[in-house]
């Protein structure tokens, strides 16, 4: 599972459409089988990376394309699963949007050059299929390279096909707390995730 998530987050090679669909369908099937067997997973030292090149192509495009345009010869998979507990500890996540220049001062928050370290989170997935997701983030903490520190974040998240809804979003920072009843992230289709900066509201 650790290796599979790394493949999803760090693959940066360009795949042909047939190879991409076939590989992604196989990975998703393996992922679903693993999740249907194990009810708890702990990932220690996970390294995630999302890169958007100067043409606007990200290293997750192959996965998004496969979700938007599934293979015609693929039989619909009714498999669904839930997890009582997913823990990610001592991990990090980087986002690099190469379409925008990075800030020279690394102590200033830069949404196009994110690097979160010391990620620790506990998540429960109640329901997950190809077009729908229901999950609860019980706790999330991390430190961004600019110095921004998230002591804790918790929320319930539902959606997937045309957007997400975050219920009871609570964020605890060192000197402040933010509580929002509901936050929505909307888009026309999953394909809009390929241009999240401009097509997701």
C-alpha cells in the first residue's frame, strides 16, 4: 500500500493512454483488494509529491484521465470498502506549480511551492467508490516550510464527482482557532482537478 500511494503521488513519466488506463485500473484493483482485507493501515515516512509542469500537466494526470474516461472493455467494479483507521505519521508532502515563479524568501508562505513536514493524521473512510467518498479526518498536524504550523485540523468530508463538502471544519493554530460550519469545493467534473488552481471553486 505504501508503494502504491507513492506511485500515485510521485509518478512523473508520460504514459500512453492505453498503458495509462491499463496500469491505473490494475493499481486501483490492487488498492481496493488491500483495503477490503485490512481494516487498519499505518503509513510511516510517506513522501508525497505533486508537480505541475509549465504546460499545466501534473504527475497525477494519468490517474485523473483514467477516472474520467474508463476503458470501454472494463466491467464496472461494484467493490466498495471502508477503513476504521488510517494513520499517516512522520510524513511530508510537496506541491510545486512550475507555471508560477517561486518566492525567493522561503520564510514567506508560497501556495505554488508548498512543503509540509511532520505530517501526522488519523482518518476514517466510511465509504469509497469510483464517484463518491465519505471520510472523517479525526486529526491532522503539520509544519509548512514557511513556518506555518497546524496544530490540529478535523472535519468530515463527502463528495467526489462534482465537488467536496467539509462539515464542521476546525483548525487549531498556535495562537488562534478557526471553526467553520461548512466549506464547499466545487468543480464541473473530476477532470477539473487537472487544473485545480483555476477550475476548482
